[in-house]
């Protein structure tokens, strides 16, 4: 009999005596039956004891299982009191909250919560105390000595064994940083998509506006031109409107081509000797009529010495940047002055275009270099929102930087730098500005062009030159014509049916015809030009072209 059983036996005897179950004068018979009953009782007790021991063992096992589950759960658990003091913490939570926190140990859970999320947590904890908790609460928890934080989801429960006076709560903590990052990225992507959608609508509306307005001018005034009784003055003014509208359309197309080249990373700088003084004079000449119309004074402030004004850069791109900025200054000013200047600034030249126009509001300053973005995006106004984006890309291509200062209703100053690469200009190429057609009386020129109007236009432009022209509509016709005639020049469109321009050049050179060929094409990209010239073409002219450009190209070749 073990110790516990002995104690039980003694206690039972005492209890028997106290309850007068054992009497001093009890007879032997009674005693016998009593002993029998007691033995039965004892056996019963022993059975119960065994059951109790088994239950205790089970309980120990369950408790071990619970501890194992608690400690090694993939989720962090902490048990806190009503003041958020941490009474118990499992391994996972310890790892999440304290790993790296070697100098700070926070005994209160709230010390680990990001200040911006404290009130959110207090609300949640209050609901937990009240017994009506929300499902979870997301917040940022500090780790690594408060240097970094992670996103955590907290799910709380009142501990089942906790009393009213000593209430305890079990908080399950899971690291949701990855999900949160995904969610934040999704939100950003959604906002970007909405913004793009909005931009697309603005862009389409703008494009429609930008195409329809000049088209309206072209179609409307062409119709008016049909009136045979128009005075020559009125006729000329109509023609000027048509020309301006056409140029505006061309600007739009050029801007779109430029932006697609920028986006495709196909833009290249073509460095040539450039005279800044002549460039600024050209700019002044070009914009003066428009400035006069708006009563704006256009001033060139050239602070360069004669010798400093010559450098190596991409002249066309530099001109395009200045044109863009000046155009904007004119567009966004109603009167006042526009100053276009340049001065030496360390190893660079610094250009500026300063106006006294409407200025740019502070809150819009960050968008104006973005493509398709405009300060005024709700109402239509002339422009596509591409000019500054193109100007910035061009400046960067030339190795400089661009920026601006602006005050609302006071004006804006756009400035940019380009590296001052010195050169010795040995030869200044003068561009002939001869409007007269070259005298080509004994020359034969083939015009291979599938578009009826373009064919007519070239023929018309060559009429004065007295050259004999042959007109063909496609590559096949051209090749059969070349079997019969031996012209001095072929003006060749590239995009033609049956046999395109590339095929014609190849075939012509293959069969040994040496006739000069000028490609006249609407493929205005640089790589196209290189491809065409590489195939054996002698010259290249991008559509649309001016009469003078066609004639100088022809002059160059023959
Ligand atoms: P847009 O074709 O609309 O002129 P830009 O890219 O050239 O496109 O310019 C973007 C926007 O920046 C313009 O829509 C305009 O709101 C603003 N902006 C540019 N230049 C000026 C300027 N000189 N003065 C005031 N606002 C300007």
C-alpha cells in the first residue's frame, strides 16, 4: 500500500469513528459484514485512484501538447494583461518582436506599436476587453531596436482561464508585410491605371482638338478659295492660314514621332559645329511675327563673346529645345517680354527663356515635364503636353540638365545647360536660299509615287525647272519605264504597291543603272534614312517638304 493510500485509510478510519459507524461493542457478525463492506469500498477507491492517475497523465500530456503548440506555433502569441504588460510570449512572437532588439526590451506591447497606429490598437483592445472584439487589427510593429518596423495582423482573445480581476488576453501576431506590400503595390498600380486612363482620355480629347482645329482651318479656307472673285490679298491671307494650319498639324506629327523615338530609346545626338549667335538670330527672326501679334517684346540676350559662340553640339536638337520653350512662353503670355539668353557657366553654356506670362502653380510644378501632362487638364487649350517632355529628353541627350522657376501670374524662367564642347569651325556650310527652280531643260526626271496628290505636287514644283518628267505609280511601272528611258534622276517614294522603293533601289543598282536616286518618303525616322542611303540611294527627302528643300536636294545631286 503506498503512502497516499495509507493516508486515505487513516482518514477513513477517523471518519468512521466520528460518524459512529464502528461501535466498541459491535458483534463479530456485524464486524465481519462491515469489514466486507469496507474491503469492497477500498477496492472501489483503488479503482478510482487508478482512473485519477490515468486522467492526470492524460492531463499532463494535453498540457505538454498545449505548450508545444503555443511555443512552436507558426504564429506569434503573446499574453497580455489589461495594461498591455506582456505576461507570456511564445518563441515565434519573440523572434518577430525582439530578435535584433538587443538593447531595448519592451515589457509593454504598446511600446512596440508605431505611433501612428496606437489609437487604432487602443480601440481594438478596448473592444477586446468589452468582449466584442473586431476580427483583427492591422498595425506596424517596431523591431530591430525601433529602427525598422513590419506590418502585423493582431487577432485577440480573452484567455479562458482569466478572471474578471486578473483578465488576460492572448494576441495572435502574424507578419503580413508581404501581403501589405502587395496590397500597397496594387493600390499604387490601381491609382496609376486610373491616372493613365484619365490621361488617355485627356490625350485623346487633346489630340482630337489638335487635329480638328487646323483641319478645320485647312478645309474651311480651301473651300473659300474656290471663289473666283476673291481679291489677291484675301486669297493670300487664306493661303497663309492654310499654310499655318498645315504647319501646326506637322508640328503635332513631329512631336508624336519625337516622343515615340524617345520612348524607344532611338534618339541620337548628331554633333556638328554650331554657331549659337546665328542660332539665336534665327530663333528671333522666326518668332518675331508671332510675338508682335501678341504685343510681346522678344529680346535676345547673348552674353557670349564671338569666339565662345562656336561649339560642337546637335544644332537641330538645340534649336528644337529653344523653339519648344519659346513657343510655350508665347503661348502662356498675353503681353510683356520674353527674353531668350545664353551665358557661360563653368564647363557649360546656360540658356534661358524668361517670360512674364501666367506662371505655373506650385502644386502643378512636378507634372509639367511628364508626357501628356498639362497644368490645365480639365479644359481644352492648344497643346499636347509633349513639348517639355521632349525638351527635357533632348537636353539630357545633349548632356545637360533642364529646370525652371515660376511664379503664378508673374512669369516663368526655363533654363538648361549644354556642355561647351569647343571646336574650330573650319568650314561654314551656307544653306542656299534660292527659291528659283534650277534650270533643268535637258534633264529627265522620273517621279515614282503612288499617291496621286504627292505625284501632282512634285510635278507641279518641277514645272518651272523645265525638266522633262515621267510619272509612274508603283515600282513595277518604274522598272519597266527604266527599260525604255535613261533619266538623269529618279524621285522615288518608298512605300509603293507591287514593288516598294527598297526593292526598286536594290534592283536598279543590281542591273547596273547608275541614275541618281532621291528617296522622297514619309518614313521620317533616322534608321529609315540610314537604311535607304545604305541601299545605294543618293539623296533623301522627308515628307512633307518645302519647294526649296526639293530643289536644293535635286541641285545637290545633278
Ligand atoms: P503643351 O503642349 O501643353 O504646351 P508642354 O509639355 O510644352 O505641353 O507644357 C506642359 C504644361 O506646362 C503646359 O500645358 C502648361 O500648362 C505648362 N507650361 C509650360 N511652359 C509654360 C510657361 N512658359 N508658362 C506657363 N505655363 C507653362
